[in-house]
């Protein structure tokens, strides 16, 4: 944009330097064309400035909206250990206490131990509790 403004400014300077006579018909037309060009590039520059302001404003609103969405629907990145649906309820076969395990623990080969009696809870005892 600055490039266009500079070119028109240069053209205006050139017209002064060449002493274009605005009392002739051609001179009047040229002076008016350059004036209009000058107005147009400055008008576009103003529009660009408002557009940049709007872009910034929209981005701020978008970020705020994301915050609201995360607040309402939960953020998939960090709700894994706060949302009850990610826990599996298990009755310990040893002490019969109801205990909870994060469901991603079942995706690993790690043995699960009851937090109440510290006995191992085997997968086969969970198979009929699977949801
Ligand atoms: Zn137990």
C-alpha cells in the first residue's frame, strides 16, 4: 500500500516539476486524474487500516468464543482426568470395594492393583464389567 501512495506522490511531484499547465484542457484533465488517484490510494489505505482493526477484533472475539466453548463443552486436551466418563468402575474381586480406574490404563499391559487392598485386579475379572 505504501508503494502505491509513494508512486502517486511521485506522480504529483513529477507534474509540478514538468510544469503541467492546468489552464489547458489536457493539463486540467491530468491534474484532476492525479488528484483522484491520490484520493483513491488514501481511501484504500484507510480501508486497509479499518480492515486490520476488524481482523484483530474478530480474532479476539474468536479466542473469547473458544474459551466459552471450552468452558461449556470441555476442552478435549485437558478434561481426561476430570470427566467421570473417562473412568471405569470396577468391583475388586478381593475386598469387593468399588474402585475407579482411568480407562486408558486398560489400553496398556500394566497390571492393575486395587487401591483399597493392593491386590492385583486381572483383566478377565473385568471382562463382564466392560462398558
Ligand atoms: Zn481390593
